[in-house]
């Protein structure tokens, strides 16, 4: 006999046709999305030089996508928030980022490479904040861990750093471009399997249900107590860009062997990924702004010690501090954003945050490039001063509005 009472029960939510969970499919995307960057960092500069580009031209090729991203981030974020699902914008960007790099097989010279490289890099840069915002909302709603998913991006980046060096050493420089294009295509293909990220209308986010504090318009949240943590971490991000760009050069001038420099760089990425995997257990222990403040204070100490050209054993410890100076600060900031904003502006606010980071990075690269010519490693003392400024931003924010779990 049919139980008529069952007809009164609400239907369960529709399940995805994919046998893989939404989080697992998103993890696959993050795992491959930074692989092409890992390959480019390992050998891209050398490849550009082999194509006849000067160091100045290589700098322009790397800088132009960043400058254009600064102009487009907010526009793309706003469009993504207005789309039926953030997934659609991510897929379009990933497919464009897969198609344009094929042009590198057919162009030569500075102008051709500049245009094609920028066309391939720009879509990936502008969808990065959209993917972060979408994934944060998904994990928040399901009670899962954004840090673990994001950590696989760092793992993919590390693996391709090492693999590219090995492949180029084994097969020659000719392997780089096919590898870079193949990784770009792989990212586009994996993006097609991303889940839908938006919550159903009947499923409000946890923060909205408990506190009703989520801003639904960008102007509602553009207040000093909210902006200062974003500015603070963007300053911290700028100091880390300095490390990425100049550490190997400065260490080599200190007399550190090249075979040691590579592992030192990889050690920081390892510490960063390990912290992201552990984030869920850490996040519940203190408000997000405390995490960003810890990042700023530790950065100030790290850069101050780096300014005195320490020996290898000290550098090993300093590289492990990447777990606190970068990973904890980044995750704290994105969770702070998620706490105080609704899905209506999720991608737009995340894109605004990325814009601040990129602006800080451009200023830091230009300024530090000049400083090391004058001060050498002592330029890190200036970076330490900026980290203190970041800590001050967090202190003022918490004075303006006491942390409530964020």
C-alpha cells in the first residue's frame, strides 16, 4: 500500500548528473588552473629571450596583462554576478584562455608575442576572482573547506615548476610551447565540468540566516572598516611579489648555490599548500581579521631578517613562514569578504580585492626594482616597513568595528 504521507514530504534537491561532487569537480579545476603559470614561471622568460625579445620587452609582455586586468576586473566581476551562474563566466574565460595560446605557434617578434600572450593570459586573470568567489559560496553553503580546494592550485603550480624544468632539460627548449598550450587546453576542458555554484532561492547562506549582515550592493560595504583589511593584505601581497621576482637574483649574489635556490623557492610553496589544507581546522579558532593581522606582523619580521642576507639555514626557516605570511592572510581575507557580502556582489567584491592586489604588486615591482639597485638585500627592510603599515590597517579596522567572527 502506498504511504500517502510521503506525498506531504518535501522533495529532495535535484542531484547533479555527474558522479563527482561539486567540490571534487572544483578541486580538479583548481588543480590544473595554475599549471600553465607554473610552466611559464619556470621557463617562460627564457623562451621569450630565445624568441629574440629583450629584457625590457619581456617585462612589457608580463606587465600588460596585469595592467589590463586592473581595468577589467570589476567589469567582469559585475557581469559574473548578473549571470545565471558564475560557472558560465568561468567557462567562457577558460575556453578563451585555451584558444588564444595556439597563436604563439604562428607569430614572431615582440609585437606578435605581446598581443597573443596578452590575449591568452587576460581571460584567465579576470576569471580568477570569479572562481574564488563562486567556490567560497559553494563551500560556505555546504560546510566544506575552501582552503583544501585552493591548496590543490598551489600543488599543481609546484608540480609544473619542477616538471617543466625536467622536461626542458631532457627534451630541449622545443618542449615548452606545446606544454604551455596543452596545459591551457586542459584547463579549458576541465572548466566544462564545473558545477553550478549559486544557491537555490530557498537556500539562504548561513551568515544571512544568522545575522542578516551581508551587503547586497558594493557601495553598502565600501566603508573604512571593511576596506582596510583588503588594503592591508594587498600590501602584504605586494611584498610577496617582490620575493617571487627578486629573491633568486639576490640569493645568487649572496653566493647561495643555484641547486639550493630552487628548493628554497619550492619550500615556500610547500608550506603555503600545507597551511591551506589545514585551514578549516585553523579558521574556527579566531576571527578572520586576526589571521590577516598575524600575516602582516609575521611578514614584517620575515622581510626584516631577509634584509640582512641570512645564511641558508635561516632562509629555510623564513621560507617556511610562507604558511603564515601569505596563506593564512589570503584565506583570512577571502573569508572576511564572504562573511560580510552576499551572493549578489560576490564576484564583484572579489574582483575589487584582486584589483587592489594587482595595483600593489605593480607598485612594489617597480619600486623594489629601483631599490635593489641602490640597497641590495637591504631593500627588504622597506618591504618590512610596508608590512607594518598593513598591520596598522588591520588595527584601525578592528578599532572601527570589533570582529564578530571576521
